[in-house]
C-alpha cells in the first residue's frame, strides 16, 4: 500500500487499505502499470545522461528492493568502476574472477564474481590495462603500474605492450552466457601521445548494448591471448575495468 500512496500522493486510511487489498488481480496489475509509468515520468524529468536514463528504464530487471526504492523516490544513482587486476601466470583458463576472490583495494573490487550486495550495475564502457615487472620479484597486482598504451613505460623498464595482449580478447559473461567479446586492440592506444579525452572517454570500448548486472549475477571476465605467441620472461599483469552506473536504495 505504501507504493499506492506514493503513486497517488495521499495517505490511505486502514479501511481504504483493506479495500484496495481486496481488489481483483487485474485492477492491482493496472495499479502496477500506473506506478511504472509514474517512475518513467520521474526519470524523464531528471538531469541524467542517455545511458543513465536507459539504465533506469531497465530497472524491471533489478532486484525487488531497488524497484521498490525507485517507486518511492528513495534511489541513489552514482558512477561506479569495477576492476580486476591479476598476474597473468596465476590465471586459470584466463579467468580474471573466481569464486574465491575477496576484495583487495587496488587489486580487485568484485566479491566472489559479484557486484556489491543491494545494488544493480550497468556497464557502459570497458577498459583494458597491462603491467610488467622484470623477473626477480613477483609483486601483488595492486602495487603494479598499468597502462593501456602500446609504448608505455612500465615497471622494470620501457616495454612495448606485447602482441599476445594487443591482439587478444576479453569475454564478459553473465551467469555463464557470453554477453560481449571485445577485441583488446579496440581499447588500446598506439602511443601515449594519443589523447584519452575527458575522464578517459577515448581509451575504452563503449558498449552499444550496455550490460546490466544484479547483485545475484555471477560475472566472468576471461582474457584470451592471441594464439601462437609465447610471453617473454618477466611478470605480466592484466587489468579489466567495467565502468558505468550503479543504483541502490538510499540508506
């Protein structure tokens, strides 16, 4: 009944609540349609960019708490970046996320292949990074410098990004189904002199069909290196960043 009150802009009496609760299912469904329309109208009036409006228009796929929060105007919308950075030699079948991963600031901010509990996240842009450290030490990924430029000067000396990375791919799966496969060359600059744009607008792949993740979805990020090229000596690191918008109920 709280949703009905929010929609109608009034406070119902107990008798009115009882009466509405006894309505036929078809009438309740119509009330639901009107509530959804009211939400969309409110969304259209907000100062949001097109991707954010698309995100909110798709919230029928979000978890129930978030749908209810949107209906009541109790929604928090913010920009969010999820990242995974790992040493290539430690990857099993190229997987950057596993069911055993815990959050490590600067290394990974997924929790066991999932986004933060109580949120819904839409991926608009994907960015790739590469790091290198000369043989002799094997530092943790959160201490390594990453770049997405072929001619980057990385830890251990000036090292051009290897072709087995540049010509590789990144698969993004949602609950075991491939949603997007990105050619890494599309997200890598040929030289550091190439402008990245405001907030890095030019150094990533913008998804024509953004991906929406719920907090119960399992996410896979799979790095697929180019075939027939063996990595040179040293420690190689791979980074994937998913950039987009996150909504959650206001606290």
